[in-house]
C-alpha cells in the first residue's frame, strides 16, 4: 500500500501546501502574513480559538490531493472539566460527501483514550511531549477535503494549534481508496458472551489498516484473552481471521508484565513500537473528576497497525473483539467498558455510519 515516503516523486504535477492559522487557505506565497507586536509576518496568528459548542473548520481544500500529515495540540482540561480530548470530535469529509469518513474523539484518533495523555511512537501516529499529536495516515481525495474540529466541551478553548500538510495534483488511483476512521463504545452493558463490535456495515472493497482499543476493566483478574475477529466478504458465523488474544493482537504476550507471578506483584510494562503498542496503563484517575478517591478500575490503551500486513476485503467487512478474561481456574466471560477506533480505506464514500454518542455518553460526567 503506498505511503507518503515510498511514493516520493517530482514529475512537475505535485505541489506542497500547508494549512494552519498562519495560512488558513494554504495558498502559495501567503504564509505568515499576520502581524504581531514584532511586526508583519512575525508569528501573528499561531492559533485559533474554539468556543464551547462551536465547530472549527481546520481545512477546506478544493481539487485533488493527499493530506500527508496532521499536527494538532490542545489543552487536555479546562475549568469546565477534564475531558477535552474526549469532548472534541475530529471529522473529515472527502469530495463534498454529506457524511464524514472520519468521526472520532480527538484523543482517541491519536491513541489517547479516556481523556488522558500518553506518549505514542508508532509509524502512523506519534504523540510527543507534551501533547503534540501527529498523524501520518495518507488521506487522498479527488475533488476536495474538509476537516473539522467540533467542541462538545463545556468551556471555551483559547488555543487550538494545528497544521495540515498536503499535496495537490495527486493521482487518486495510486492510493487504496478513501481514508476512514470510526469510534465505538460498549459501556459495560453487553451481555456476557457478546462481542464488542469494532467495525460493521462496511460495503465494497477496501483495506483495513489499524485498531486502537481503550479498555476500562470492570471485572477482577486478567482482561485480555478476547480474540480479535475479522469477518471478510462472505464470512457469517465464523471469521476468516482470528487472533489468539488481545495482548497478542497488540504484539505483546503474557499480560504485558515482567513475569507471570503473584508474589511479588508483577510490574506492568508499557511500550510503543512502529506497528503495535501498549502505551497506556493506569489504575489512578488523574482527571480527579470528583471528590471521591482517585483509585479506580484499571485502564488500558493499546494499538495495532496493519500496514505491513493489511487486511483486504472485496465486498464487506466486520471486525469484533471477544470480551474474555482469565484467572487460575480458566477462562471466563466479561463485560468491560471498551472504546475502539477502527482505521481503514475503502473505495466508496457518502454512507452514513452509526451516530457518534454524545460527549456525556463517551465519558462519565
């Protein structure tokens, strides 16, 4: 699958552009014109404001092109509350579609679930100190692109810093289709034995390229025995692809800890690698959202990118993960609080997917 760095060419048809607050339209020869106390063109417009309940258009591009890089940073909490990264929603529309192809809480898109920050060093997603969120997913379009950031947060955001780097004049047919990303949550209400659905309702051909999972453990004992299942094309009862466990799917093993032992207590080992990782583990609520104790059920964030091993489908795709745990007496069914983001390319757009839950339904208030 082509990516930005292995399709480098200079045949005269491509032009490099960037959109940010210093050049809102990405026009040639028009960057950094705003004035500051230092004078014209001296860092005069470095950010946008985002009032509560409003939507900010980050980019509105006309013509064919490919978004190559997105960088964005915002505060992770305000006086109105701590869940900014879950309250902001990133949306992207390709070729004047009325339905977004990307609709994901901002933090979760960048593998920062729970409204919490975590450092991530991977091939397509990098979150650097302190909260610099980067995406390197190529996002091609034929006729245009619109990227929005919508706020469902209770307070105003005084500073939204961002930059969208893209090229124009690209040949769309060199790419695997339109980029998509979708968020879903099972809030501990699924019946025992019921799988969490990561993605469903995808019709046509495409390529599945990644999963981010934010799981809050609602039961005792080990939480990660559930297998990730890919139902491809004509699959019905059983999938074509199935992992051997959730931590295995994310490239780890033996429960992400330094040893299988009960005494002394094992050490949890987080990690971040190019194609898979477990960058976040916490049993403390650092958001301090209430007067109650900060101790809480453990939270876990993990990702897997199928870039070297993409999952191809020709007609349809469904992805799910079992909710299964383990203890000394064997396996058992669980029902945890699971939020996932699916990333994929497909040939078609302009289809409505399930409505994104409200901010109150994405994170307890």
